[in-house]
C-alpha cells in the first residue's frame, strides 16, 4: 500500500526541508512547493491525501485558498501554519475549514501528530463556511506568546459551538475580553452579549437580576422586570466572578443548566433558556468546593471547556506589543503620542505585574497623560513602579507566593556573591510552619484534632510540630 502523500506549501525553503524530512521519517511521501499556484494545481489534479500550507505566500494568501480547495475536494484535510500569530488568524483558519492551525514556530513532532490525526479523522464532506468580513476588525486580544497561541487555538475551535466555557485567571488578565471574543466571532454573534458581575450585586438581588421578577414578588417589585437570561436571549450570558455567587442562586443556576429552562422570581411559567453560558473567576473554585462554598455539581456543569488565562509575568514577551497597542489607543483618544525606549521597555518586562494587563494599561495611559517628554525613559518607569503599593500587589493575585519570593530575593541579595549557610530549606520551612500552625490553632480555639483536619496532617505530627516550634496552645482563651 502506497504511503499517504502530504502536499506542503511554504515560501521558506528551509521550513519546507525540515517538514519534508520529518514527515519522511514518519513514513509519509511529501511534495513541496513555494507558491500557492503549484499547490492548487496538485489539488485540482486530485493529488495528495492532506495539505500543509502557510498563510503568507508570494502569489496568494493561504487562507483564501482553503475555501477553493474545500469546494472541489471537501474530504481533503488542510493544516494551516502561520507566523502571523493572532486570534483572528486562528479564527479565520478554522472558519474557512482548516483541520488544524499551528502557529510558527511549532514543534515538528506536533506537526507530524496533527498530520496523523488528519488522515485518521472521518472524511465526511461538509459545506464550506462563508468567510466572515468582520474578521478584519481590530484584534480583541493582543499577544503572540506561546501561552496566548494555545488560547487562540482553543477559542478558534469553540467558535462554532455552544459549549459552556469556564475562564480562570488572576484579576486583570482579560477574562471578559475572552468572553467577548467567544461571542463576537462565534455562532451567536448576531445576538446580545450580556454580562453580570456576581461580586457587584447584593446577594439578595442576584436571583432577580439573573432570572427577572414578577410584579409584587417582593417589597419594591412594582412592575415585572426581565432578568439577564431573558435579556441575553439568542446570545451569550457572561457570568463574571462566578465564585461569589451565593448558594441559593447556585442551586437555581444548576437547575437552568440541567433542564434548559427557568422561572422568574415570583413566577410559575417556565421560560426556555436560549443562551450560551460563559463563566469566569479569579478564585480557586476547587478550594471553594472543599470549603462548602461552591456546588461541585455546578462546577462540573460550568467547567465543560476550561480556559486558563496566564498572568502577564508568564507572557512578558507580549509586553512590548501590548504597550504599543495601549499607546496607540491613547493617541487615538487625543492624548500625546509617546515612545518607550529600550531600557524602559526591558524594565517593564522585568516587573511582576500583580495587576496584570489592566495594571499595564493604566500605567501606559498615565505615561501618556502626565509626562511631557515624547520618549519615556527608564527613570520615569522606575519612578512609576516605585509608587506601586505592595499591599495592592498581594491583594491582586500573587499573595503569599510573591511575598515569600520577595523576602528570599532580598535574603540572597544581602549575601552578595556568597551563599547562605547550609540548612536554608529547614529554616524557611520553620518560618512558614510556625505562623501557619499558630493561626490554625487560634481559629480552632486550641482544638488540635480540628486543627490537624484543617491542616491535613496527622494529629501526632501536629503535636510534634507544636513541641518542636514551642507553639503555645490556647484553649478557651487560656494558654495550656
């Protein structure tokens, strides 16, 4: 049986060689070209079992070639690769019928595995989707780091579905931007996008806000009011800070997700829910479940497709592009145009950004508004970052980990070129264990059995630590 033939199109001869060698070692036959015209000629003649094509080619955009190929050979799998690594590239590739999108640079083993999957996948012909003119709009998400590329690929796969999505990430990472991208480029784009922040609504009003209420259903309900589910009919409902939803509202939301319908507060007639649910939180929902504050069954209903947004410190390579984007936006709003010089940009890349992209945007707007110089240097950046509140930084996201890291950095810096004395691990552990055990015992009013349960350690281990660390145990307000 002849080996499957893979048609490869890329104007970079070096990339074609690498792909050809890798696919050849994997047992595939390969035909490669540097232009779209030759690729189209091969496809039109019925050659090839799968296609790998770059987006940017000398004679035609690879994305524009996809619908033409799908029209004459709908069963042919097409893998798109591109160095123009944006969300819209991934969305366009998926919408036009690509089997997979791979941002450059990619792992060659991943490409081989994608080709295998493409050849093994069921080959049912399907209609070629119409290209969406809206995909030339301004990018909703900025960044080309590997972390963001994986998010783009996930989002592109979700655009044609109604699957429920759970977005997690620290404050300021752009969770609502992702939710809006899912809506604006998804199948419900013609419907409304309705957002509700659970942390911003009084607990007693959340059910009314979500499901609406009837006239007279409670004091002050002088008229019928529609809820967010009704307002989002046919579109997307974004439930932000879902971890702050009170238990009674969690129960009603779970019922909607299970049964697909809801009733207004004070109403009796079921209303069919026709919305896509996207939820988001910066909190650890699994921890809330263990604490009895969040329903586990609701978590699994919402967490159908999890998306974790990386903090800015995990994608520092995106900072220059983000800065240019925010400076451009500020200039478009009438603020003076600015440039960040290289040393200043490197300093921005070295900062931990506890407030993430939101903090960076606020800083850039401040630079545009308050400083007269056109080129912002490192002195200005140092002054701005020095004004950042450590307390606010801990509250925004890193907390204990960032605090410990800061102390250890200062500790190592104090030793200069020398090293600390041996036994550092045990010394640091004792520093952490003592306040942890002390505060847990205070919380349990000296009950060591309960403290051991909270800490997740054996009671004998806890008693040993209490003796080793000379921790006073308080029962009912007295030391024992």
